[in-house]
C-alpha cells in the first residue's frame, strides 16, 4: 500500500477535528481581534527582560499566547520554522492540528486543560477551569486574591489563618490544610481540592499528587520573576485581564524609579548593608547576597549591596557576617528588614526595637552618624506589593533625586494596591499598619 500523501492525511485530520473546531468557533469569533501575522514577522525572541511564558502553546516563546503562536506552530508543522518545546500545545510529543485547536482555545480561555512549567521546573497538566484550590503558601493566597480568585481557595495554611487574619479577613476563615510541618492531605481530599498551589521548596509535592490532586509551584517572593509568575497564574485562573492590570500597576511604579536610577553612576550609589537579623543584640548579623529578592530591591533602588558576593555556609544566598565586618565596611546606609509590623498591627514598637538595636551596635558607622538607618517590615516587600519597597528604598538612597516621592505618595501607592488588588480588605494605610521606621522620610 502506498504511503498516504500529506494532503490526504491533513484532510482526514480535518474531518476528525472539525467538531472540535466548530465547538470553539463561537468563542474564537467573538473574542479574536488580532490581525493575521506574516511568517516573517514571527520570531522566537523574548521581550527585553527575556521572560518566556512557560505554558505549552507559547510556540514562539515570548511572553504571551496569541495568534502569532498559532501562525508559528503552523509554520513548524509545514517545515518552515524549527520546532520549539512549547509549540506542543497538547503536550503529546507531536506537532499537528490538535495543537492549532489547543492554541485557539487558550487564546479565548476555553481550553479543557493547560500544561505549564512551574517554579520548581516541573511540567504539570491541569484540568480547566480550576475551581477548588488549597494553598499553605501565604504569598500564593495573596496573589490568587489579587487576581480575583479568592472564592476558589477552599483551604489555607495555619499561619495565614491564625497570624494573618487581619490581612486576610475572609480567607482566614477557610479550613486549615496544614502548615510548615506538612500538609493535611486528608483535609485537602475532604475539600475536594483540584489543585494545590505551593512553594517550590516544600518537599511534599509527590505525596499530594499520589492522591490525584495536582500540585503547581509558584514563587512570589522573588521580585525578579514576579511579573512572569503573575502572568502564568492569570492563565491558570483564567484571570488574564486582571494579571495585565496588576503588571501595569507594577510597571507604572518601577519604570518611573528605574528611569532615574539607571542614570546614577556607581560612585554616586550608596553602599548599603541589608540587615535581616531577627534576634536582637546578636553580633552575628544575617544578610542577603545577590540572587535574593532584597538584593534585587536594593539594586533597583540605586544602591550597592555590600554583601552581594558573600557566600553563606549553610544557605549560600543568605550569609551571616560579624558586627566587626559591618563596622569595617562602614556602610553609608543600613536597611533592616523586620519580620514584625506590616498590615497586621498598628504598633511601631518592634520596628523601633530593631532600629535601636542596629544604631546601638553600629554607632561608629557613617550610616548611624548621618541618621541613615531605616527599618522596613517584610510585609512591604514580600509578595505583589514589592514596588512599594523599591519606592521606599529609592527615597532613602537618593532623597534629592526623588524629591517628589513623599511619604504621602508612597502611601497612595500602597492604598491603590489594597483597593485594587486586595478585594475584601478594608484598610486605610494613613491610619493603620506599621510599615517603616522612622515613619517620616528624611530629606
């Protein structure tokens, strides 16, 4: 028997796929407004930040899934473009018209399943739409809430339920599904959980997936990748428009700051010690090196992290240094990150205690002599509100350059984040919270 030619094969595939395509056609016709894209216009070049949306169907490997991906995967099928990993939208090891249909369905948010690469570098296929989510990871709960998905969270971690109730007034009332010690898998099953969203370093992913519950890892504590994580979560929740709204808010603050800090010469950047010591009075000081979120914030704000290249003994990116080392380095500015304060208290006392600890220990440094010691609650920089932390540091590091970045304006940024991306939270930052100490931004 002669081998069927490609035209005949395509015809047979079309007959099989026709019902699927017709089912998707009304949604595609209603929502698709993108013009056709020529082959020459398609590239596999990612945007400036080199972010690639790790979802199968992103055939041209940029930061979104759109009609350009449909055109690109067709060109791969006909041998006109090289195959890319993410072109296999159906994740079945083949490039064929099933991928065309899947990409169309993803574009209009009608896909029955989606395959993605999560923050733990795992490939996970999830049935869509996702309706029942559990998460012990507080930052994930916050991100889901920010994208309008809080009603899908059916179970939370005990830390959120007990220590963070003021910031999560609704979610804190949901059933507890475990904590740092591990998950309550029986409770997850009882809640008919479809997906557990967790932190990449938690080691119980296989135990959960053995029950049939899908596990997807996100990393919302690393501001370097947070836009991409939000975008990917937007696809998983089918809340892409809200994800885009958040990214616009994020970029609106960051672009204004980076436009100014990018012009600062290295010799005009302050040398900063980032102190993350949680035990008051300790002469062994915890800090951060490059590759951490706090380091990234410092750099974006126009500072130089004096511990950037130190390698920690136990945790390479989180070294410890002696008080003597800090005194010898003599930083221009010291920023302490406290695990206290934030959105859950109005009491500034514990931030002040850290301030007093640092100024007493390092009173011989230029930072203390020049009144350049600042304390920031981790609440400001952990999670999606990270641009607020960058704004504070930019003002601390370069007060003259950011003369228009007043405490009132930063409060307005914070309030806008709460009003737009924290549904269910009634909070006035001018009256509540303990975010930084001293509270006033010194000129």
